[in-house]
C-alpha cells in the first residue's frame, strides 16, 4: 500500500487539496482537508465544506460496496472527516478505507505531526 501511495504522490501535480491524517482522543482516524493554495479560489469555507461532503459521500459508497458499517462524520467547520468503526469492528481498517478513497480522488495524504 505504501508503494501505491508513493506512486500516486509522484504522478499527480495539480491537487486543489491535501489531507492530513490524525486521530481523535478515542483513536478514530480523522482526515483534515487543507487547500494547497490557501489564498486560491478553492480555499473558502464553502468550497472546503463541499469537498468534505463529496469525500464523505465517496466513503459511504465505498463502505457500502464493501458491506461494512462505519460512522462517517463530516465536520466542515473544522475541515475534518472522522471515521469510526461500527460495534462489530469489521475486518477492514477505517484508516485504510479513508486513504483508498482519498487516493482515488487524487488527494495526497500525509500523517499529522
């Protein structure tokens, strides 16, 4: 998977956003959506919110296609998306699902420092 992410980061050049991964205090993965051009056309709150909801919709479709249950919480005021595992804690990792969807949308991913 790391090799696929490296390949993606070298292939695409014109991203409008990047995602920074983190965790909630309970350990659930989060992705903060950050515009690559903070003064650009796509850096406003409404554009970021629209992107977050698009990503959340893709996450919902992907989890439905896999037959798994997640709690997906878009939080546009914080520029974040949080995914929490369902009670049955199904086999696929929530962070892997989020990374796959973001890479599919050509949004590069980094880990929070």
